[in-house]
C-alpha cells in the first residue's frame, strides 16, 4: 500500500483519517457501497470496549441478549432512531435480521391483505422487491425507469396508482445507478420505502410513510441488522402464511428480542447513532452530504474525461457513479486509485465504470482526496 502521507504521488489530504506510524498498515478511504466505511472514532471506541463491554468483563459478542447491559443498547438505539428521525409514537421501531432483501418478502406478508400492491421500479433493488411481491399477490409495476437505464425517477404525480392497493413501494435511493427521489409520492395507500442507502442522510417526515426499512451496512453499521419503522395500525394482522420471524408485530411486542438478534451490529448502530447526534443530527448530516456531493458532481460536470449519466434533478448524494470514455481507462483508474489509498471504486457489474459511495461516515477530506486524484489522472490521460 502506498503511503498517503508523504511519498511520491501522495494524494493531498489523504492522511486526514490515518495513523501514519512506522510499518503499520494505513487506513484507506473506502468508497464501498456496502459494507461501507464507518466513523473512525466509533471504530476506535468499539475496539476499546471489545474485551470488556459496559464493565461486564465480556465482549459484546459474548454477552447474552437477555443481559440488562445489552437490553440497554437496544433501548438506546431505538430511542435514538426515534429522536433523530422524529418518529411518531404510534410507529414501531424494530431491529431485525436478513437484510433489506428479506423485507422484500416481509412487506407483502405483513401488509398485502387485499392481495394487491403498487411498485415503482427505479433500479435493481426496486426490481427485486417487485419480483418478490409477485409471489404473494398482484404486484403492479406502475412506474419504471429502466428505459433510460434507471438514470431518472418517474414523475410521481402522474403515475397510475391503484385505488385498491394495500401499499405503494419505492426504493428511495438507487445504490447501483446513483439516482434518488427528489420528492416522494403522495398516494392513498400507505407508502413503503426502502431507504437502505440514504437513511439518516436526509430529513424526512416519517408520518408520510407507512413503513420505512433499511439495511444498516450502507450508512449505519456492519452488515447483519435491518431497521424497520412501521405504523403499528398497519402491522397488527399479518397474513396467516407469514413466518413468525417475519411478523413485525411479534418483533415489536418483544422489543426486537424475540430471538437472539444481531447483537454486535445493533451495538455498532447504537454507537453510530450517538455519534450522529453529537455531530448535529440528520440536518447536519444532510448539509455535509450535499456539500460533499456538490464538490464531486461539480468536478465531474466540468471534466473533459469523467462523466455522470444520471439526470441532474435525480442525482444521489450518497452514491455517485462515473465513467471515462473506455472500459480500459476505467480499469486503469480503479487500479491506480487503489494504489493511492482510494479503494472500492469499481462500479457495480450491471453498470461498470466507477462508483463513489460517500455515506455519512466519509469525511470531506476523502472526497477532496478523490477529486485531487481524478484531476491528476485526467491530466495524465488526456
């Protein structure tokens, strides 16, 4: 690994998160879409507490989920979710397993009482949710942006919403293709949103949604836990075929402790949520995200080498895909960026090119280091 702190070809600002000591391995800027980078101070705290959590003499990975010390973690994490997102009291906040992909099935199993739901397909995960919904009922695709490679969001005011739909499903931020909803649908049926790759990065009115769910490994914690925020009046009567483990009411009634939960991931989520609160909450996170994305998009838009294909009104501030004129040059960029300590920039296999995921934990210095490297690469590859 090239030393970012002072060797030839060093990237300006790239040492900001690191520990440059002797032969120690350096921390890089990780632009992975997930599992993603986490705040350094959170990682350091987890390291310091790893062998002795809360004075128990045990690691959080060893302690019983029934222990009061861990129950306090779950309660604190739930309270922070409620506070940071201003969740109404009549909504459940639960921590479940299986990733957001498992919730693709849990949604119809908990909500599809009339056997019909609307789906707006704006990317790969939105498509997978729609396909899963078809297993359990009439999943109607009322919007689809695949005609332009998911580079835009359909006009939500003009979609043919079903009058008898049990819910309307959206994926609010497109991790792979780099688009997001500039505004959310206003519909008769409860709005269900997968917010895995942008939760806690933008201010939202939870009361406008029936259900919000998010896999934590993109913007909150290590893989293993998924947050579900659901209006309680909607989850009282899941379908009879719904497995107990997927019944949101059961999880809510048991405080997310019906069975052994993903303890370490919940613990890490709690630490990240505390850190987010200390740094000014979701409003401050959104301002920082807009600033970082603005820097990167501004450089790309004024570049003669790099290009972003997403229509500007719908550009994600979490996931920024970009390409050069050729696949060969893309590969060269990815390889040289990795040597410079800028890693996980390879785009998804469905898209190719590059993708910079700049979640809440990505420091401004990391984005500036990426831009500096892109500028250098452009000059060397005209």
